C-alpha cells in the first residue's frame, strides 16, 4: 500500500513539474520566446542573407522594433538598419563588412529585447549547391526514452544486445539528438534539416526547452538549422511558441525551401496548405524547390518497404493516377490532396522532398513523363528506439539504427547522398541502411554545472572528427589540459544573453575521450545511493531492476553495476559483465538512474554500483542480494541507510520519485 501511494505521489509530482515548467529565458530584460515578438524568423527557421543584402522580419502586431544587432561567438556585434516597413514586415539591411556566420539576433523592441539564436545565416555568396545535414524524429523527452547501441548493433532490449556486445551503451533521445547536431556542426553544412517529431510529446514543455537549448548551442557553433513539426509536435501549441511556425518558406539564393504541416493523426497536408504552396511557388518560378514534411508521400510496404523507382506515370492522367495511388499510404487519406501535390511536383519541378515518421530509411525516385527526376527521401529516427532493431527481430524484417544523413542539392536539380550507396534489384531498393550511423557511432555526453562543463565522447567511426564545438560554461572557466585528451584550440569566448559560450576547434579521436572546462579542480567523489530493487527480492532466473541516485559537482563519466558471486567473481551475462546505468529522465539535472540486471540463479550475490567522475574520483555502493529465502542485508563504501524490511535504502521520497521514470519509460 505504501509503495502504491509513493508511486501515485511520484506521478502527481511529475505532472506538476511538467505543468509548472517555464521556457528557458535570458536574464534581465531579455526574452527567448520568439513568438512574443515575431512570426519569422524563429529559432528553427532562420533568415538568410549575404553581406550588403537584406532580409525580412515579420513582427507581431503592436511590436515596435527599435534596434537590431547580429552577434555570434566569434563575430560582431553588428548594428543592422531597418530599410523599410510595410505593414508588419520590416526589411533589414546587412552590413557590407559582416563576416559570414550564423548569428543570434538581438532585437530591441517596445516590449523588451528578444535574443533569437539561429536568427540569421550569412553566406559569403549565394551557393550553387545546398549541403544539407539531415536529422529526423529526434523525440526529445524529459522522461526516459532509451535504446542500446554498440557498433552497428541497435536493440531496445539490453539483454538482446549483450549477446553481441560486451559494452552496450544506453542512448537517451536527448543525448542522441545533441550528438547528431554536434557532429554535423563540426563537419559543417549549409543547413541542418530536422523533418519533425522534435519532441516525443507535444505537451512536454521541458522537452521543448531541452531541444531549444540544443538548437541554441548549434547556432553558437556557427551552424544554421531548419526544422518542421511532426505528429508528436501536434497540436503545435508549445512548438509554435518556442520553436517555429508549423508552415513556412525560406529562400537561399535561388533555392526555395517550403515546410508543410502533415498534422497529427491526419498524415498529409490540407488542401489549403497545397493552395498556399502553389501561390508561393508561382511567386518564385525561377527557384529550385525543396519541400519538407513529416509523413512520407510514397510508402508502399506491400510493393517494397525500402523504396524504388517509379517511372513515366503521369498524375494528370487518370489511368496513371490509379496506378500511382497504390504507392501511397498516409497521403492516401485524401486522394485529392495527394494527386494535387504530385501534379505540383511535376508542374513546378520540385526536385527533392524530405520526410521522416516511419523511423526507417526509404528512397524513392520518381521520374515523370518528361524525364525529370524527383527524389522522395525518408530518414530513420535520429533519437528514438521505437522501431525495428539491428539485428532485426524476425527473419526477413528490415533492420534500422539511430541515423542521420547528408544530402547535396544542386540548382540544376541534381541530388546526391555522398556518404550512402543505394542498391537496387530492378526497380526495387535492396539497401537496408541508407543513412549514416550518427549518433549510433558518435556519442556526446554533456554535463553542465556551476563549476564547469565536462563532455565525454565515444567515437566509433574509425576516424577522428575535427571541427568547431561550442560549450556553455561559467564565465572564467578554463580547459583543464591534465584531464582533457582531445586536441583543441580555443577560438573564442562570448556572453550572449544570459549564457557564456566557449568555442574550440577540436579533434575527437577514435575511442573514448573527454574535455573538461572548469573553474576549479574536482576533488569530491560522486554521491551514490541505491534506492531500491524491483522486485524487492529478485526471483531465480528472472531479470530485475536497480533504482539509484547519483550526482557529482562536475559530472559522472561512468556509472555501472557489477554482480559478484559468493567468491567475489564478476557474473558474466552473454558477453557483458558491466551493466550500464540508464538515465531516469532527459532533464539536464537528472540524478535518477536505472540498471537492468540479467537473470540470476538462486544463491547469494553482491551487487556493486560504481560511479566515476571526470577526475577519476570513484564512489562504490554494495548491496547483498539473496535469492530464494535469504534475508537481505546491505553494505556500502559510502554512507547509506538500509531498511531490511522493504529492501529500500535512503529517504522514502527517493523511492516514490524513482518510480516515475520507470512508468514513463515503459510507455514508449
């Protein structure tokens, strides 16, 4: 009864946390809520310009713009002048001497100053090709959403993965998303594109703040990005307030990128959206169109799940359309919309559409009757472990992984994925993996605290990764070379709004490495405490869970469990003998963890939990586990209190709060 009460309290506390959370805002008179001031640009939809050129601010009614500045970590601030005003649209001139970069806009108004990361991307000159780094279905969440990876392997179940891997890595959606954005900012692209489901739940305000902070850091890296909403962002109440508009278009030189909203359960845009798109394309006849939407257009699992080539069928012809509509699934919910869209693809020569949703790579090449090629590409999930695994769960199933991609589009209409080879069998695609294993093989674990920032890298790409990376740090913090084993050069530091940034050019080597930026050395070992086991008394030959709390003043680098037999020898399950901790939530200040332990035979064991920080300080907690009729006891190398009646260590409130991550985790 007591446990049920605590679980109920935990759920209520979690709900209150979500309802009571507030968006991350800059201190003083600054605000980061773009929708209070602007329609566009937005944190996920920047403006684009070249030196000496102009861009537009679409301001909200009643907002009076008094000054506009552009600033990045390395450049500015530049004062920008408002050249003209037409209704709520301001044309803003970019100085001739501005250095090409991605800029925060500081917009001073009659209602305070907006700090807008990713507000303006300045090119040296308009590009003839667009280099698009592509992520999708990041599913960032304040609760637990974790899969397990090792090399090419990916599984939702750690026990399955341990058959293939001695050191499985728990990959939370927050870590996966940050890792992918960090990698592509280091590699460099004209834009990072996110094709929707930015968060896992449209009501998760904390989750939106988390991805906002990832986008903000990416802008500080100098990398521009563009995002559309997915069905998990629907209804877009918070999305539209913090991230960006559900529909938009931007021009980049002679490219036009249009974002459509395929809704929640609807799965396709409305006819009003199609009409709006046609108007935009009519006004930009000499541009190369790219269209983004979340639910894929062509999706025909009965024909071929992975995609293929459709050639010569004309949507304007009734007989051809009757054949074409067999390739539809989501968009087949409104045949008039689907047909009109494909007619527009032909009419306006839309060369590329990008989508997500199915958490699987898919490649369709549609060749119209005039011979023009149109690419319909779909990306696997970057941050969610919800679909098929690798190895696949059943013979004949198509495996997948955590992935991203890189697409190059030329103004002449050619499209290439330089890092990916697509294999065909006739007109059908035969490739399982048509994406890049990032974050699968490039993982970034960030820890930000009052005294500094520490980052652990896991690079399994078989080559080092070099490029700029930006850290949010306390002002005055410096890199500790003794506890940093990546090659780096500090490029610059600056405060923007209420955050202080340090940008370095880093080379992340193959293997495990770290960087520590701190105001003081860390001489304290982590604080570690076992909350309870589930079940309280494990039963023979069945897996069980350990719940624990772990904190450190700078950050915990490694957290894992070992199970020792009566002779003190580690128990090995399949290939693994160290069992990693999973974060109980995606929150930056998370200190709740779970560890899934394998089935044990009857007998007496010692459970040992180990936490190691970035300075090598170690904490160990041990607990006796008795299976089959033994009375549990507990020993510890740190201070703990034990209740032998319940098998719970520490304050009861810890137990209640620890239940919530489990309940949330099992819902994905």
